[in-house]
C-alpha cells in the first residue's frame, strides 16, 4: 500500500499580521505543517502560535529545526539581516537532501535580499500578496481571491504557487527587475488614497467648511468614486477641469494651492499633468 507524501513543513521568522494570517490559512487548509515560529520575543511568538492554531514558539534562530519552507515575514527593513542571521545559524543541508525554499513577503524587495541563503544553496523567492493586512481577523476574511506576485527561483516559485493557490490566492509571476515599479503601482492604487483624502479635508477646513459636514462628504465622494471607477474604468470616471481639458482653470487653481502650501501645489501640478494625459488618452 502506498502512503501519501508527508506535507511540507513551514518555519516562520517574523509572525505579525502577514505571517499569522498566511500560517493560519495553511494550517487550517492542511497544505503546510506549521512547525517553528520565531519573533522578537518568546511571548509574542507564543501569541502568534495561538492565533495560527499551530506551531512551536522558539526564542532564538539556533532553536529552529530544519524545514522544507521558510517564511521571513519580518518588516522590510529586517529582511536582509534576518537572512544573514539565518544563513549563519542553520547547519548546511545534508548532501543529497532537497534544498529548503525560503521567501519573504515584501512587495518592493526582490529575492536578491535573500542572497546569503542562496549562497548556501537555498531556493529563494518573494511572494507579495496585494492585500492590506490591517488586522489578522479582517485579512483572514478578505484573503480568498487575493492576487499574489511570485518572483525568484523557479523551483521555489512552483512550491509557493501550490501553497498560495491552496489557500485561495491568485498567483502570477513578476520579474525581479520589475518589483519596485510593481509595488509602486500598489502604492498609487491604495496607499495614496488616504493622502489625497487628508489633503482635501485640510483644504476644506482651511476654507471654512463646517467640520461636521466632512465625514458624510468623505463617505459619499469615496463611495461614488469607487462605483464610477469600477463600473466605467478610470478614464471614463475622470471629471473636473482636466477631463474638460481646461488648462487655464488648472493653472489658476494650481497657483492658489501653491500659495497655500508649496508641496501641495507641486502635487496638484503633477497630478493635473497625469489627469490631462488620462483625459487625452480617452480622446485618441
Ligand atoms: N501589512 C500589510 O498590509 C502587508 C501586505 C503585503 C506584504 N506585507 C509584507 O509582509 C512583511 C511583514 O509585514 P507585517 O505587516 O506582517 O509586519 P508586522 O505585523 O509588523 O509583523 C512583523 C513580525 O516580524 C517580527 N520581527 C521583527 N523583527 C524581527 C527580527 N529581527 N527577527 C524575528 N522577527 C522579527 C515581529 O515580532 P514581534 O511580534 O515580536 O513584534 C512580528 O512578528 C513585510 O515584508 C511587509 O512588507 C505586508
């Protein structure tokens, strides 16, 4: 009688919002066996294991057992140092043993950040899920269908494609040299929205709009913008002076904004240029 192949084991270095969410899903789905979890303290690693529903909290890199797959879900600024420390702390794989797969979750960095582990023969990759992991409970609900950009060693990407697809991600490949631009797109698509909204509200308040009107106005404008952009597409949803090609109005308005705040004026001018370009694209 043939036995099914054992499930791949997973170690986590860093287990905050992203690490806990993904490990919880893999544990629930039985597609990876969550093994050891290392964070900045034993207490937080124990808390992460409780949320994941599996795993053994450890207090040092030296205490991590060997595993098939390693997730470095630490903040971006700590990935390189964690990879270096992991390369120094782990014993080389026995001759003939399959190389471990190691990946980080950053959108802006490529798998090259894991070079110290690649030098030891590990298969390195990055896997970036395009989702705001604001809290673990919310991310668990929102995860199914999330696009996930894979980059790096082909064999590592194949392992990750299977693991991420099993929990409902929609995987696609991104070239290493495109990761910065790819991530900048996500910044435009989501991170800048609160900045634009906050700037608009500062201007309304500076011009005397009653503060109590702002929450409802914010909700209505954002709700309508989302509906228009998703149903019509960005170009057809564009309104305002740029959509009308009214460059004189843009110039007068830009000068007024720049007089109020120079940096906001620069942003207004740059965004207006992009808005005119978008409007023009629709007329071609
Ligand atoms: N948040 C998002 O929306 C999002 C979306 C896509 C991708 N990402 C990427 O996912 C990665 C993790 O982000 P996150 O939001 O999950 O971060 P996070 O919630 O701040 O969690 C970071 C985790 O790393 C641990 N940690 C920090 N320094 C460490 C070190 N030197 N050694 C071991 N563990 C360490 C922290 O330990 P403690 O628990 O003890 O503090 C924590 O468990 C980043 O690369 C980020 O760019 C994030």
